[in-house]
C-alpha cells in the first residue's frame, strides 16, 4: 500500500504556521546577511506565492539585521504575491530594521504593522 499524501516542503530559513487562511512566516536567523543563506531564503519565500490570492504576514520579531540582498528577495515576493491577487504584510520590525525600511523608503512599498496580530487581522477582514 502506498501513501499518496504530499509531503510538505522542508524549510531551513523560515518557519511557517497558518491562521484562518493567512500564512505567518518567522525567520530562523537573527541576522539575514549571508549571501548563500539569502539565496536559500529567497527560494523558500517564493513558495509562499503559490496558489491564488496568497495572504502572507512576515514576522520580523527575531530579526536584528537584514541586508539589502534579503530586502530584494522580499520585493520579489511582494510583487509575485500581488500578481496572484494576494497580499503581503510585514510585522514586528525591530527599530534597527524599521530604520532600514524608512531610509530606503520601502515603508512606502510594504504594509508594515507594529503587531503581528494587526497584520493578520487586516488580511482576514474582507477587502474592499
């Protein structure tokens, strides 16, 4: 007898959980700086944009540093999710990380919430 159940993907750089249709992402690393690790992270993040209308919240509460290369991976993810009719929100940015997003004006590109719960609730609410 064979088991046809699909094995969920294995992630090294992120941890996932689901809350009423919203995928919540936590990073494993505090410093997202190693180019090889960031490449892996980018591949893992892109799997989140599969399907129709993906709803994703990325929780930065563990992250103390994020490189420009990693931010580029987030921009690619945001564009792909938007193309599929979904939404991406960021939450719980530490002050150092928030400053990077402010200086680069990426806080105008991403929807950023102080609390993860607010980001999740915003995605669970009916959209106009």
